[in-house]
C-alpha cells in the first residue's frame, strides 16, 4: 500500500468510528467537501500536508495520533 492510499483508508476508518460522513468531516475541518472527495479519488496521487492537518483537527486528533497506526508500518516504496 502506498502512503496516499493509507491516509485515505485511515480517514475513512476514523470517520466510521466517529459515525460521521466525509461531508461532516470537511465541515468540521473548515474545508470544502470537494477537497475531501478529491482526496479520496483513486486517480489523484498527491495530498496536501495542510489538508491532512486540518482533517486531523476536525477529528480532534493530533497528526502524531493519526499516523500512529499499523497501516503506516509497511508502506511500499514511493520512488519507482
């Protein structure tokens, strides 16, 4: 799994645990829902660090807590 897919999967899991939809996450984070849905698009490979931080803020978790998950332990090499 690459980093982008892991980040998307982590946000989806956290939303499920919180019982919220992506629209609500966007509202909580103060960003446009289109930004969140764009991030979820499999064709898009890049993510903004600022967007990740805002989404973490919307979930009221630190970036450290966000990345402290086993999904990030064995990521594939991004340089090809």
